[in-house]
C-alpha cells in the first residue's frame, strides 16, 4: 500500500526546512534505517532515515527545495510492483515556494486566485509571451540566476522532472559564452534583479552569497538575544601556568593509543572547571521565563564549535560528573561529528550554560552573546605571557582573560562576580579538577 514520506521535525523549533539532497532515486528499494535524504534545519544539515520498507515510487520535493513545511509529503513509498497512485502526484504542500508564491493550504478558505507560475530571470509570468512554456526551477537556482542575470529559458535542467537546480546555474556560469559583455551605457527595459538593499548602494565589485537556513536562524536568534536580553559582563584575568603544567603531566601519562588514550586540551579543562563552579554556585545554571527562574539539576554545558555554515553548540552532559579524559574524548567526537553534520538532535539541543573559546585564534579578550534561553555564556581568550605583580615584585605569568556574559533578569551582578571569582580559583588550583 502506498504511503507518503513526510518532512520530519528534526528539532523542537523546526517548522520548515530545506531538502538539500536525495540519497535515493525513484525506483530504489528502501529498508527501515536506510539514509534516504539530507535536510537542512535551523540547526544543521542532518541525514534522514527511512522508518518503513518498500520502493521509492515518486519524489515529490526536488533537491534544493527551501521552505518545506514539517509533515508535508516529500515522497511516496510503494510496495514492490505497485504503481504510484495518481492522487500522490500533485503534493501541493511540498511544491518549492518562493516569497512570490504562496500556496493556499486551508480547504475552508475562499477559492484562491489563479496561482502564478514561478518567476524566470526576474520576470513574472505575465511578462512572458503568450504560450511560453513554464520553467521548473528550485528556489536556490532561481535566486542564483536572478543575481547573475541568467535567462532560465535557455537552460536544460538536470534535476528530477527536468527541474533546474543549483548545479545547472553553476555550469552555465562556468561557460565563457554565458558571461555577459560589459553593459553599454543605455537604459535597459528589463527589471533589475531584486536584492535586499543596504543603507548605501553597493558600487564596488562583489558577489552575493545566499544565506543558509542556519545562518538565518543564527542572525535572528542573536539579534533577538541582544535586543531582548539585558546583558551584563564580568571579566577576570586568570593565571594558567599551574593548569598548563598539570595538563602536560596528564598527557604524558596517557597511552599512545587504545581505549584509554586521551589528549587533554585547555578547553577540556575549562569545561570541567566551569562544571565544578556551576555545581558550587548553581543559581547561574538557570534560564529565565516570565513566571519562573528555571534552575537546572544537571550541569549540561554547550560548547560552541565553528562549522562551515556558522556554529553549533554540542553539549557535554553532566560534565561535573565526568573525568577530564572522558570530557576530552567526548568533546573531540562531538566536534568532529558537528563539522560533518552528523550530530543527533539531543546532542545539541538543550544545555544550561555555554562556553565560547577563541583562544586558539590568539584573541586576547571578547564578550559572547548569550544563547537563549540560557542565562550565561563564558568567553575564553588566549593564554599569553604577561607581567604580573607578586608580593610587590614583578614576574611573568601565562594569563587568560575570561568574560562571563549574564542575563540580568535571572542573575544579579554580585552573583555573576561571585561565579567568575570561583571559576578563577578553580582554574588557578587545577588539582581541584581531579576531585
């Protein structure tokens, strides 16, 4: 019996996503657990596994389609030898949509006006000659073509059903004949591609890089955080010579390879130190709601990891209960899978406290933006040789500047200062990390 494969909800905040790529073709046999597609969510690009067995009878949503609503049909699964029902073909809810194409969903609404065909090269269908053939193109490919001034009518699509996809636009741009000559100083009757206008016109040579779903979500969430969360910051300089010595001693005792091998980084020790400090001062391990301050029982630390499309924060859960070697190996695994988009949703959703470490870039000091709904994030800078005064005498120490960004609605200034002072004490007495 034919069944619809639906757009899955891969995170609690996901309402729509981009179907990046099908990993199975029409006619392929599918078993439960097979990876069938890659979907870009508001968090990451993730693989989707089949839950039923059968044959992929028809793909309803093409590669590169943006704005596919959760639970919209994206394909039809049939049994071997079964034909695809005719009713499965339209799948209007999975149709690629652009800001100029609103597909009515509610059956109780008044009959909609005739749906316009997709825009082609910046021209609406009304601008096309009568009888012009409708062009099927993914939203990303349409946007790239508009930005490059490419006429879609001359391109043969390589996607499902002859749809023009990103690769077709890139191939057209790579052809010397497709490069337009320098424009003559005459007015053009064709409307210019619409691009979001900055405060001042762009006159320098440039290129346009479409924003991924992740980049859009990062922009929206961080803008909301700075606009709605009252940040305050506390900074302390922390000497880390003792911590570096302990790290070297522990790494020297690690086996070269095998199950017990580890290689501690300063970041691993910072995670453990932050976890211990949160256990001692638990009212920083909280989040704000209008009715309550939510105090978390577990110490789950989100750690910012840079990936090609932005950043993601895999979580070291119950970090206060784990040893340094366990934290180190877990963090290496999480970071590696984050960079390849292989994290599971529960591995980056949640967390009560965040750490952003830019010490590896030589940054001397910075302030991080709080990751809502969390109430605090620790910014860790590079350890540097600096002059310090001890007992009235000048000395040299390796000093690391750390800044705690705090949501003042949930955490008061004195509590934030108490936390950063306790963190400094733990780091400067690193044997406490072993307790």
